[in-house]
C-alpha cells in the first residue's frame, strides 16, 4: 500500500509495509489504550454473528514498532462500541455490549479498570 503526503510544496510517496495480521470474528470496534508511560495497547472487539455473540475483546500490547502480542481477552457479548477514559488517576475501558447469543439486545455493558498490570472488571454501584 502506498500513500502520499502533501507538504505544501511537494508530494512525497511513502510505502507502508505490512506488519502483522490479527484474527478477528466480525470486528465491530477498535481503540487505542495507553494507561501509563510506554505501555500501549490495541483493543479489538469481536462482534460475531447472530447466535455467536459470546466472544471477547482482544487486548494486544505493542511489543515493537510493528508488532503486537495478545495479552488479555475480556469477555463480551456482541460489542457495538468501546471507549477509554480517566477518572482521577484511574484508567478505564468501557465495553458497550449489544446482543447476547439468543438475540436479546438488553445486555449489560462492562467497565474495566487498569490495575497496573492488566484490566480488571470494575464493580459499578
């Protein structure tokens, strides 16, 4: 794949090298998460298909300039969106689930809190 960058004076052509292929099951959302300095993640949500919605959000950690490694899987149900945010010093990932395996579209979303080494399910009261 090539792309061009207009600098205002010249058109530069750059070539993008294919770095890594990630397996997904009907990906529905992706987001970047950086909970602390030099700790960066790519989160990919598997949406599945009707009857196959109990899947995962795959958490990949960047291990180099062009590579990632799967480090965690968050249980999910037909994810429709994800968001990352901070409250005080705490870092969170919100997973908006959309549908379970039998087609119910009233399912709980999940809130995950970074504990310094991994994402842990957060209790909401």
